C-alpha cells in the first residue's frame, strides 16, 4: 500500500492537534500559546492542500477531514479565545450568568457555530473550487486570535478597554459570523500555474501581499506588537473584497 496518499491526511491531522493544544492553552489562560498554535494550524492547513496537489492525493475523506479539523482550529479555538478574554476582562460587568461569565461573553459562540456552517457550505458549494464565497474560517480565526494575543501582550492598549466592555466583542462576533456565511466573493491565496497575470483576482492577490508588507513595516515603526500585522492585514483583506464586489463589477 502506497503511503503517499496518507501524507496530506497526516498533515491535516496535525492541524487538529495544533488546534486542540491551542484550546487547552486558552482554557489555562495562555492566549499567547493559543494564538501560536492557531498560526501553526494554519501552516498545516496550507501544507495539506499543497501536498495533496503535489502528490495527486486528493480524496473525499481528506476533504471532510480538513473541514472537521478546521472547525476546531479556526472555529472553536478563536471562539474560546474571545470568550476567555471577555470573561477575564469583565465582559461588560453586567448580566452575570454564573461567576464571571456574562451574557455578552457568550457571543463568541456564534463564531464556532457559523464557522461549522461555513465549512459545511464550502464542501457542497461548487462555486468555491478556486476562490471563496464568504469569509474563510482561517481568516476569521486570525482576526480573533491576533486581537486576543495583542490585548494579552499590551495591557495598556485601548483595544483592551474595548474588549472589557459589553459592546466590542459581541459586535465583532456578530459581524464575523455574518461574513462567514455571506455571499461576498473573496479571493484565495492559491496561485495556480497558467493563471493570467492581468486577471483581477491575480492582481488582488499581489496587492494583498503588498498590504502585508506595508502593514508589517507600519506596525514596526509605530512600535506595536507584531500581532497587529496579522489583525490589520486580514481586516484590509475583508475590506478589499467587499469594495471589489460592490464597486469593481463591470
């Protein structure tokens, strides 16, 4: 039996392992480790698809396994991270359900639920073979994870004050959940051989790489934590796609 076809699924499983460790770290208050595990899960998530293309080892099982792993690493993990930071900071300090858990701190559950819905939708939507319809779960997770990491590492930031209130995290959870199942077309970062360099999608991919570089330089010059590079880059990614959909149509 050839072991080649099992390599992508093994890499996908490492995605789940990383996400599970991240969940444990978040529950123990180590949001820094949780975010690093999320980043590692994203690396495995990218590499499993890359290895499947290189080895010609696509399978229906691999497709389903990938979605199940993503549901944990990019659905449950970011939801728990937002929940934990909300409860740690007070979550609005009102409408207590039990101990330091408030009604507002439960809103991140929406991200876990809608991430699962988005992944199920992706598996049966033939329009998403190359690009996405709606926000991809890794992009949503990166926004949540980088925000929590930054708030954890920068206790005197205004974002920490926002996260401690009853509005910011619930609104962020609702907006991201809506984007996950929206009909906004969003480009993937899968450069394919033979892709036309003058196509709109190709140009947007190149522009996004430029955004990441510019954001990194700006964050360093402003003396911000490096995690803000991830946060702002994916916020700009969302804005780029929405503006392209609203105003870029011919």
